[in-house]
C-alpha cells in the first residue's frame, strides 16, 4: 500500500472519530481535554475498553498498548476491580470524612515501596506539586533542579524545559530554563535549575552552584516523556550523593515508573530517594495520586504550617480502586506476567527492525519500551531531538489501520503491557509491524517536534 492509500484507509475507517472531533471542537477548544491527545488528522474517539482492547466510536477494535499513557497496567476494567467498584459506588463514593480503607492502603504502599509515610491526593500533577512544596518547606530553600526533557505534570512550578526548542536551550552542559507554556510567572521559571539527564558531572556542577538555595532534585528515574531513557549505571547513585552533599531533597517522580515494577524504581535500580511520587497505574484506572517518603520529611506536613488539602483526596472510590489494584491485580505474579509480555514485545521489535534494516532504535525495560526513529540511542533531551517525528506518525497511523495502538500518543511516549495482555497480542503487534515496516522506511515528511503542553 502507498502512504496515500494508507492515509485514506485511516480516514475511511474512522469517520465517526472525525465527526466526534468536529462536534467536540465547537464546545471544547481543539476538541481534547489534554493537549497530548491531539493528533493528525484528528484524535480517535473511543467508545469502550475491556482487558487489552479498545473499541473506537466506529466500532474498530484495537489491541491497546497505550494503556492510558501507562495508567492501565491492570488492563481496562479488570473484573475484580469492576466488582469492587460496583459495591463501592452503591455505598457512597465520597464522604467528606476519612474512610477506613485509606490506612490499609497506606500500610501496603509503605511496605511495598519502602517509604515510612504516605499522603493521598488525586493526580500525578497535584502529587508532584505537593512534593516540591514539602521539599521547599523542610529546607527553607526555593530552587528545584529538574532535568531537560522531563515532565512532571501540568503545573507551573515544573513546566520548565519540558520540550525546549534547540535554539532556546543554550549550552548542553548548562541548559537554560525555558518556559513550557505561556502564562508562567518568570520568577517561578527562574526558580527551576535545569540539568542534562545522564550527565553526572554537569549535574553536580549545576547543583553545587545552586546549593545554597537548592530545595529539591526531582526526576523520573527512567524518563518516559522523551521516549524511554535508561539511567546510565551509577547516575541515580550519583544523584543520591549530590542531594546528600547539597542538602537537597531527592524526589523520584514515579508516576509512571511506580507501575512498571512491583516495588517501583527502587526495585529496578536499588536507589532510595527521600520522596517518591505515585499516580497513574496504582489506581487501576481511577484517579489516585500519592506522595510517600521518610517520616522526617513527611511528618512536617503539619496542619497550619504546610498545606495539603483536597476535597477528593482519599475518597473511598479511589482508595478502594488503589487497594484492589495493588493487592489483588498488580501482585508479584501479575507484574511478572506483564513483564514477560513486555520483554517479548521489546525483543520482537529488535528482531523486526534488524530484518527490515529500519531506521529505528528500540529502548525497553520491563513492561514499557519505545521506538525512537533515530539511528543512535536516546540518552537525554538533546539526543531525543534528532528523532524523526514524521516516521513516528506514519508508523502510528499504519499500525492503527491494522488494529494495533502501538504505544501512547507521541514519539516521546512508550508502550505499556498489562496483566491483561497475552502472547497472542504481542504476535499481532509484531505481525502488524512487519507489515508496515517497508512503508515506514519509505515515508518522508518532516514534522516538527512541538511542545503539546
Ligand atoms: C512522570 C510524570 N509525572 C507526572 C505526571 C502528571 O500526572 P497526571 O497527568 O496524573 O497529572 C505525568 C503524566 O503523564 C508523568 O508522566
């Protein structure tokens, strides 16, 4: 099939989505409620999900490897969760008081993720926001070191240098803080200290210069908003030492990584930060955010001194979802299953790419992985910028035509396998990849990498 035929086929099978988008745009700017969902020629509108499958409004069935940007390691509507939530909904979804299941969930999380205390909130966004406030409160300092290319949620404190354009980013060893949205207060942007991921010497130099006023170092231990970037051996350990030497609070944003291994990133890399932030997968598809950490820091959330509040925080619906998801679905056995599937998918990609001589680099670990349309490995934001966005788009569209959502939306994202995926799902995914490989090779269209925040 030529690319033109492929594109026409996509439009022919997704007429319902085109129509839904046209209506949505009239009442919701750009027709989406998270800018990251906007794609060309229009976003898919979905009607139903179950297990590893999604059905769009035209009734097309997809094997889903987006899994809601990593939020569905439990799969869509896991039957155990559905049953528990039905009971929950029938007996009150929010009390305006504490319920008695939050403490058992907190105990489970403390043990599982090696933290002394947790505080519940609703999303990744409000959890990373709280973690930074807490770090500033306990240190009495203002600055936060974050890494170029990393995303920590759509809030002003950390909306800096998420996808900065080359011409604004400055020296690779001393990146400029670049605002990621209009509407940010310059003083807040200037409070972000930007460092290059995987470059320990440069990070140490930057952190030491800011040390007097450095409240926190925040990072995804495996950055998953520039594809999937593995930390170089010793990098996380080095950051631990830098935080200790400068007195900054080390925060791991585990909104994604927390759902990739049973015990989160600490299980995979053996480094313990002071605070860990969780979201996405822990709620099994229901909003749930968590900040956990040492008693010394967490206990300073003293009412009247450090604000932590939210009408929906620890609501019984989210808490039941978290408890059932973590204790009955994302068990060690469940995680091993998802990892076996992820491993088979990653290996299959490496094989297929080699067979077709494709211009792609596969980076995967555990249940997630990605293809970077680039010959060289991606180790940081600067190396990510060479990725061919046009080829990614052709790949995503052609795979969808074959009933596979290959990964989350965007060349900066990754696939997620879940407890619901099977080896047959992997075979279908790889068969589709094999079919579209030559088309991707031929496809040439320069599409700029834009910041979708
Ligand atoms: C690493 C990371 N942190 C925080 C967030 C924000 O989470 P939420 O979208 O639930 O606010 C995201 C969302 O994609 C994320 O990937």
